[in-house]
């Protein structure tokens, strides 16, 4: 049979190669010197410590050593975390042991029988052998991570699992595996290995063979060969293993790709896509669970045979270095997020707007379907529904409403219109606010002072203090000028006195001038003073959902938003009824 012939040839190749690349027992590798890798006889492959980009951390890996990219084809990330400078690997009779500088040890490869020696083969396979070279006790080819190489066979009990991202080699979100003599690809419920429904069938076989010529085929139990069932997996290509490297990798975005790279060190060409499956990962994944090809709240599109992910308007990447990691809204959204807006009598139209996406879809996981509806009715329905983050309007007059997070996002034509609910502006400036009179605005230079004051004095009415210069006296506090910018906090005793033991809410207090005794300028502008005191009370509401955001506070101070009378900031007993020991200091 073909598989038996291939196995015998592999053993002969192994026996010949081991004679030239034996790694003896007690040999070590270290991150702190040039002895950081064991290389194959041709020096095309290396096994050892591979430093992670822009870090002082290392992983144990196998990589192409003659090309500039130093492409990793196997790693121990699933067996151990990245290890710091000063770590070492030692070949022992029991296998490969990794030891960190603080003495912690992890087995990279452990065997049941004594190891005689190890070898990094020219095939890219790292092996641990018995003394007679007739038995391989452990080999990287039988413990693959995300990549297959020529001369490697994936048996039915093995899997390929993608890495998490381009630079993160931990187990990722996609897996190729065998199930009932069928080769499938499925997304995983990361960080576990629980599989969601498969999104691609690669073929029916007992093993997946990558032969020395660079060809990839399926082999049945009786040795018959078949070609993979994939539209973009072109068979019978002109392959040239003498002048090219080949590899097949389950990429971190879920695509199984065969790549080619010239062996010529002077070539400017890197890895090039030869063939791949599925043909469109964006539309292939269609599950009720999981985020889809891209992360949550993003949508997938194909560009130059590779998928990429995009954030809708009003959303940004959670991790700027990982476009497949999902997006997050730049604003608060959801029921309860705008309770302060209701108190301030702000309309949904003042707080939210909609951006429109065409030829994009987020199928599945709708929470409501309404029809017949016009597009305007669909948008208005979502606007006034605090649960609604996105509305999808279709040509058959149907309105689909969605909550966050959005999943299965993809570019897909079909006549649907995506209505994305967003803030009117990053700070929530209501529509028409620009037409307000300028004389009530705070000068731009004051904004930074206000923000700092709010952070430092959050419990002490910081919003009131923007333009007051308060001078302490023995029995009261005096405001020198509304135009001065030195920031101070009202003392608890001053507020207690001004509110008659907190028997009246400050925002409605007729005696508010008690706070600015003898300051005629402040008393003359009592309307503004009263507004700022109201703002302060809004800012110290006991329940955080009632407190306005920084953007709304700025608008209140500028007079862009009407400030209604605030409720009592304490939901239980009034402050005056607290025991003396519990009163604020």
C-alpha cells in the first residue's frame, strides 16, 4: 500500500539523517547565549528558543531558519507559557525539560522509555529516539500545532489548531479534525476546545498526507488517494520542492492555506498563497454561537484572498494590534445608560443618531422581527428601544432588531440596510446645541481644570468649583470672583449651613447666597451659580447610573443642556439624620 511504502521510506530517511544530527543526553539550550537552537544538518530548520516580538519572552519552537521570516511551524505554547530570559532546555533520558530561572520545570516532551538521543531532521521533524534508532519515542510530526510540512501525515487521532493571532501562538479559535472518516473545520468556544458546528468539509479519509513533492491528498483506510473537496484547492499544481519550501497552515482566522516560499536566499518574495479552503471564510461560518470569522461587533470581508475585519461607525478595535479580536462601542449603550438623560429631559433624538451600512449583514441572533415596516419606522423603533443597538431593514419591509454583541458580521449583498445606532457626537452633544448663545459657554481653557477637579473631588461637588476662588473664613466661605480659576471644594459644613441642616435641596434653596456671602458679583449671577450647584448634586448621586457623563457635565456648564432639579443624592436616610461619626469629613 502507498502508506506502507511511505512509512518504510521515512524510516530509511530517519536512519540516515540521525547519524549526522544526534543531540546527546544532557545537552542544553539557553536563552542567554548563542546556544539557543539545535539545527538540522542542512540548517534549514531549527529547534529551540524563539523570542516573541518586542518582548523578553521566548517560546520553544521549530522554525524555518534560512529565510528572513524565521517562520514557526511548531511550538510548545499549548504545553507551557512563554518563558523569560535565563530559561533553558535540557535533553534528559525522560525527554525534553524546560526550566525557568526560578527553578520551575515543564516537560516539553516526555517519554515512557529511555531516550538515547534527539535530532532535528531536515524534514522539520524533531524526534527523540531509542538507542537502536528503530523506534521514535516522540516526534513533533505526531504532535502538530497549526502547520503541516512535506513528509508529514496527519492521522485520524490528531488535529490542527490555529494560533490565537499573528503574534500570539497560544491555541486559537479554529480547528481541523477527523470525525467519522471526514475531515472538518470548526470554530472553537475559546479558550476551551469545545467545537461549534463545522464550517467546511475538506474531504473523506482516514488520514491527510503531505508528500515530499509538496502535494497534499487524502488517503482512505485501504490506501486509496482522493483530492480535497474545496473550490479554491486546485489539484495537480506544478510543484518544485527542489527550489521551494511548502507548508500548510490553519491560519489564525480559520483558513487552511498551502503556502510556497523560494529557497533562494536572494529572492525578495516571501510566502505566497498557493491554495486554500474555505473559499470565503466570512460567509462560511454561520453559527448561533460564537462571534463568526471576526470578533464580536465587527464584520468580515475578503481582500486579496485573505479575510480582514472592520468596525462599524462609532466602534473601535478592542485590541488595536489584532483586527480579528472584535470591536467595542465608543459610547455607553443599553437600558439604564441614559437615565440621567431622562432626568434632563433629553430626547433620544438628542442623544443618538444612525449610520448606514450597505452590503453588510449580521445574520442570526435577532431578538425581534417586525413587518410590514418602512425603513424610517424601523429606525425610529430602534431609536426608542434601549435594547436595540442595530436594526436591519430588508426589501420585504421587514425590520430585524439586534442587541450587542453583534456576531457573524460579513460583507454580503442582498438588499439589506444596516442601521447602526451611535452617539450624535463623542461627548453626546445634542442636535442643535451649536446654535446656543456663546456667552454662556465656558472658555476652552477651563475644560481641563474642570476634568481634573471632577476626578480629584468626585465626592465633594467638584463640578461647582470651575470658576470660583473660595477663601476660607472662620465661619463661612467667600467667592472672590466667578472669573477666577483657582479650584477649591465647598466644605461639608458650608453646604450644611446653606441648606439648613440639609432640610432643603440645594438646587431649590432660596438662601443659596449663604455660600457666597458678601460677594456681590456672585450674587448678581445667582442663576448661573444655582445651575452649577444643581450640576454638583447630579454628580454626587448615590446611584452611578443617575450621574451624568463628563460630556453631559460639560454641556450643562456651557448651558447647552437644560439642568433640571436633581433628586436627593441619598436614597436612604437624609444626611442630617446620620450619627455624628458617619457624617462626611
